[in-house]
């Protein structure tokens, strides 16, 4: 018998809230409030940042938090933890995922935290100890940080064999939410899919056979702008386990996608597609990248749904732009599956069914979410063809041996090659031509230019294609979705 994702989530919360005296605090929005960070909420600890920093007002209910648990909606697009490029290529990284979290704010520390995590995994989820690998902080001389041998000893005392307790450096075992802010050494639990044979060499090696599931951070420092580590007023525990990953483990699959969190969504995508159903292939075996497209669409639609439910709109703001760009990526992938146009909103129903009980704001906002997706899709189709055309013209005009520089793209935004193109559309078109474009850099450049008092010079390139020429070129050259698919996606992995 396997676990449903709902049972996995509730077992975690019941364990901490009913058996270990933690208080349930609902997930915060994926759109951070002031002081919670500048990109999307990327971990469960974001909403508790003021507690770590010791800056909570006495009258704030947070001031009384000692032991807390929840499942937090997280998005890792942009900022320090940005997993966008991995999504679809592997089976364990999503743009949106749920983090099952537990905290001790100045209450228990390392020993209790490790004991609880091990008990939940082996006694409640009934995973065999033989499948677990533990990592702990190896120290870092240049940062003046000692190895966390205390944690190593704790795991040994808890019965984990020495050969499965492994030291790693800053990159894997020192956690921070961003370039500044609360941080500290961590200890992590990884799970092997290879039974009890020795897999220690596969830990933190991007292997699908050993997956990182749970991170236990011991918050002890605040990193300031000069990168100095200042001790926090007290010591805290901050843990986070990826729901999709532990569900995969408990549903006996190496893939987060072959679970009840994604399968119903694949079925709905399939209904709108001219391709066969999802088959879980990866890399070269996934010849036309159709399974990857399934994964990306399913992933991105979850992200978009959750963001819109939390009040974000696809607009020019920093996060609104990210949202629109995710929706556009989703549409691009729908070419690969030859999906019916303008049907993304039909995918909201399964997302809402899957996540609605845990996050009621999704079903509550269902019709709004669909409307926003529809209008975004309409906007895409309205401009897609002519933007492709303009981009070709831009490519033709430039020296193809030169590397692309961000400033080169400005005339496209200004309308030097036809109608003005929005950044999101430009990104999308550049992707289909496999042209590298760093949208964050372009954003910054544009912001800088807009801040300048001087009006920008009229772009040099010719702005005047006759309507007739445009028409003729459009009819000959603008790739229909089929062609777009052919020339833009075949060469890539
Ligand atoms: P990885 O090394 O796999 O990228 P991480 O070390 O960046 O993960 P943490 O910041 O430690 O992840 O987050 C805690 C937990 O959240 C991870 O152990 C994992 O289970 C889960 N997690 C992190 N990133 C993702 C993601 N993009 N999609 C799904 N789950 C994730
Ligand atoms: Mg990561
Ligand atoms: Mg990691
Ligand atoms: Mg980690």
C-alpha cells in the first residue's frame, strides 16, 4: 500500500503538531511581504525571518512562537535559489513546490531536531534506516567556521552507521535564504533508491538514485551586506522537507512526477494534446522532448496558479514579469505536444483539485486564475507571429559572428524592427531561436535607461517596413507552431 500525498502532508503535520507540541502556522503567500525577501518565497523560514533576527514586536503573535510547523508554498524562480533551468530536465526540481517545515525558535536545538526527523521518517513513514544518508557541515577555514562534529556525534548516537554520516562544505551544508540574512550550518537527510547497497558517492552528486529530502538548518548567524557573519541573539532550528520528493519516495518512484501530485495533471494535458500520454522518459530517450514538455507544462501551471491565487498578476513588476515569462514558457512547451491553443486555463481544474484542500485560496480564486491565464495567452498569440518576424529581421541585420550583448536588444523593445516587443515576448522569441538573453540584465538596463532624464535617442535601425512588405513576409516567413517546434527545439538536449 502506498501513501497519498494528502496523507504524507498530514502525517508530517500531525507528528509535529500533535505529538511534538508544535503550533500550526499557515503557509505565507508566495509573494513576500516587506522584510521577507525580494524574490518569491523560497523556503518555509521566510515568513519567520524577523524572529531569527530578533526584531519581532512584543505585540506581534510571532513573539510567542516557540515550536512551529507547516507546509509552505515555495517558488524558486529568480534570486539566490533559482531552479528554473532544471525544471523538466530532472525529476526533482520544480518552480513551485511545497516545503514541509518545522521550527524551534530558541527552544530545542540540534539533538531534538535530529531525533524528531529520524523518528518521523523511520517510525511514521516507516522508511528503512538502511536507505538514509546524512550530511553535516565540514567547516570552512576561509570563513572561520569549524566542522559541526556535534551534529555528527548526534547522528551516530541515534544509530546511523558512521559510513553514512558524511561531511560537506559551504555549498551543500551551510544554508542561507539570500546573499544576506539569517543563515547557519545544516545537516541533511538523503534517501537512496538502491536499497541498502553503498551509495555514499552519489550523495549531493545530482544522481536520481540518491535524493536530498530534508534539510535541518541550525540558524546561528546573520550575514550582513559586507558578508560578515554576526551571531544571532539566540539559536534556532529551521527544517524543510520537499513534499513532492518525500511523496515520490513513499510512492516508490524516483520521479516526483509519477505521483498523485502530477498524474491527474498529465491526463488533462494529454486530453488537449495530439501526442501520446506521459511516459516519464528523460534525456535522449525522450526523443522529441515530449515528456520533458509534459513536466514543464505541469510544473509551470502549478506555479502560475499558485501565484495568481496569491494575488500576483502577469505585469511589468519584478515578480509579475517572472510570472508572465513562466506562462509564456508554458505556451512554448505546448507547441511540442501540439496542444490545442488557448487551453491552458483548463489545467487549473486539476491543480485546484490536487492542491485545493491544503490551499483553499486556489479553489476560491479559480475563475480569476482562469481569466488571467486566458488573457495572458491571448496576449501571447496576438504578438507572437509578428515578434518572430521582427526578431528574424534583427538577426539578419547583425553580425552573426559576434556574441550577443544585452543592449543590442533594446531597439527591439523600442519598435525598431516593427511593433514594440515586450520583454517577456522578446525572451520567448529569443528562446525559440536559441539566442541567449539574460532577462534580469535586460530589466536592469531598461530600468536604468528609464531613470535617466534624457529621452533615449531614436533607434538607428530602420523603423519603417511597409505594411505590404510586412504582410508578405508574415505570410511567408512566420513559422506556424509546427515550424517553430521544428527549428527551435530539435537541436537542444
Ligand atoms: P537541491 O540540492 O536538490 O537543489 P537544495 O539544497 O537547494 O536542494 P534546500 O534549500 O535545502 O534545497 O531546501 C530544503 C528541501 O526542499 C530540499 O531538501 C528538497 O527536499 C526541497 N527542494 C528544494 N528545492 C526544490 C525544488 N526546486 N523543487 C522541489 N523540492 C525542492
Ligand atoms: Mg537547490
Ligand atoms: Mg542541496
Ligand atoms: Mg539542501
